[in-house]
């Protein structure tokens, strides 16, 4: 028993390190995408980012001797996943381009809270009144970050909310996706959705293609490189330790994202932002803790 407990603790520790690495590199990916979108149209950024990611995950899938297409790819959950991924990616990148990185990152942290609510409503998972109360408190934190009805409110902040809802829908659809589909295949089709969202937005935006200069090309290269590292680290984290042990470390992304926003983009933290972030993180951690306790 002692040996099992020791091995379990070691796996959870390693898994938590993978999760922190994933969140740090996701934040750096966001930074590069935001920087690239300052000189290139958002649609073009999405298309280039999507093409590079698609190629990389295609190579990974082929290296693992997996087929890129199987009948499961067109299953109902995967069709929903494509829709939500396209919406989530597009609107979150728009939020990164047009709003402060710190506020977009803060709103994104509500994704696990919305996933729990969706699991209760869609998959009929049991969620007691305590977790429902925490869900509403977390959503209240999002409202505090948005500050509707005040001079600080920006309608562009709704972009991050739509992006967060899209990514939460993607996660719910991923839960229902066939287990035979590997993470690299999901990554491949996820980045295909990025290309689609970029193409659709480019048609609507109507901006001409701009050949990226050296600096912008390096930004895009950085976004793709860190994005692949982040996705791989996330998969490592979820498959190394217990989900309940490593998932809380997702919230370290908020620390990294806010720090980058302050240090590199001269963003300011208001009291409302701090309070809202605290409510989102605390409610999310409580939901995870309560879920583990109920399961036991």
C-alpha cells in the first residue's frame, strides 16, 4: 500500500509539473498570437497558425502509425466539436488581438466551470447545490471582470466570452468523442478548424493578404512552436497523474497570462479584475475539490 501511495504521489507531482509547463507555454502562445495580430489581419494569423499546426499533428499521427481518417471522425460528437472549436478559436483569437491579454486570459479560466455546468445539463452528471452555487459564483466573477454597465466595460470583451463558451463546448464534445481517436488526431482536426475559422473571418473581413516581415514570421513560428509544446504537455499531464490532482494547476495560466500582459503589453490590473479572477479561480477549485469528495 505504501509503495502504491508513493508511486501515486510521484505520478501526481510529475503530472502537475507537466500541467504548469502546459499553461506557461499556452500563455506564451497567446502572447505571440497577440503580437502577430498587431501587424497581420486576424484571419491571416489564424490560417497560417492553423496550417502549421495541422502539418505538425499530421506528422505526429503518421509517426504513430495512425490513420488521419476513420468513420469515427464524422461521428455526431466530432461534428459538434468542429463547430465549437471553430467558434471558440476564432473569437478567442479576436479577443487576444483586440482586448487586453490579462482580461481575455481571466475570462478563459471560466471554461472548466462552464464544462461542469454543461456536463450536468447535457450528460446528466450529478452536481449538488454546493457546486451549482460555486458555478454561479464563478460566472459572477466573469461579470465582475467584464464590468457591464460601467465606463470600464468594452463590448469587445464579449469576444472572449464567446470564445470561452466555444472552447467549453469543444471540451464537452471531446468527452463524448470516440475513445479510439488519439490526442494527435484530435489536434489535427482542431487545427483544421483554426484554418476554417480564419478563412471564414477573412472572407467577412475583406482584408488583403500581407506578406509577414521577419519579426512577424518569428512571432508566428513562436506561436506554433509553443502551441505544440503546450498541447503535448497538457496530454502528458492528463495521462500521468490523477485528473483531480493535476487539473487545479490549469489556473496557473491566469498567473502567466496576467504577468505577460503587465510586463510586455503595459496592461493594468484593476480591483475589479483582481476580485473577479479570485472568484473564478476559487469557485473552480471548489468545484474540483467537491467533485472529488462526492466521487469518494
